[in-house]
C-alpha cells in the first residue's frame, strides 16, 4: 500500500486490515506547511501501523522514495520477508505538484498557477506512472513465479485522460497510470488478477477550504466531498472476493 501515512492511503490500509490482511505501508515524508494537510504529509506511518496492529494484523512500515526505480523490487522483498507473498497491490502515492502551461494568476479556487518545468514533469511521472508500472510488473512476475491464481491491483487517479488544466503534469501522469492498469487487467485475466482504477471525488484529506466547498456545490462534475474512509471502502471491496468479476474499469465515485 503506497502513500499510506495519511488520507486515502492510510484509510485503505486500515480498511484492508479490517478485512483480515497484513499490510506493508510505504510513505515519504514531505516538508509540510502549518495546515492539517501539511502536517499529515510530514508524519511517518506509526499511527497507521498502531491502528492496524490494534486490529490484530501485522503492519510493516517503510519510508521509501518511489522516484528510485529500485524501490519497487525492494518493497516486495520486504513484504515477502515480513508478511509473506503479496496478493494485493494498491498504488496510491503521488508526486503531485501543481503546474500549468498558462502560468501566472490563480485558478478557480485561488491557488497560484506555476509554470511547467522539468522537475514538475519528472517528479509526477516518476512516482505516479513509472513507479506504478514497475510495482505492477514486480507484482505480476512474482505472482506467476509462485503459480498463484488470485490477485488484486488497484490504482488511484484524479483524471480521465482528457486533460487536466492547471495540473497538467499530474493529469498526464495519472492518464499513463490508468493505461498501465487497464493493460494489466487485460493481460492478467487468465492469471486470476483483477486490476481497476478508482477515481475518487473531492476528498477531505486536510486540504479542503471554504473556496473548495463552494466550488463543489456549483460544479456539475462534483456532487460530494468524500471522507477517506468512503473511498477506502470501495478499494477494500474491489480487493475482496466479492470483487472477483470486476476488472478493467475506471470507477468514478461521486
């Protein structure tokens, strides 16, 4: 479970533990500002680990930089050494940075528009798309080596591939991740692996402002500000036996 020290990732790790899973969680602490969201991003995974262990499950925590292409292999080695074979992969981590081709001014909710740069492109493609692909490749290789017939892959997106004005590199990285995931669904169907993408609504992970709430009220694309637990429930269901015939979908939550 990547990106699991706060928000949707943390809620999902706990939801999976409630369903009986032992969980490896990864995170990368960021220098946060003095907001709920900033503080959440800057903490480690110990609180989540404690919550999982209180449920009677085992949690192994690793701070890991997914920009390093060697990280996915090391994560699977650690998971197998501490928890056993991996049957569920949830890739939630993001290298999100806001960037735009139309730099200057602010967007519809008051955030400054920053110019696309090499760093803003690479940091997001490396974490969201490349790391996602390498994690799936590692998952599938090990799944086949042990002749397994049951597996689940879930990735997270915030776009549908039709462009993401104001967050253009984020949208491009997520579009690539969606493509990788849907390809995995088609290629792994005979191996008993389902692969789906969850597209959450605006979710209150600590960054929601009054301006965002007003935007959601009037924008026809959004109907609800979700809690992380609401999104996690859907992910956990996809990872359960009940989700065995659901694969190759981008599931948009409202």
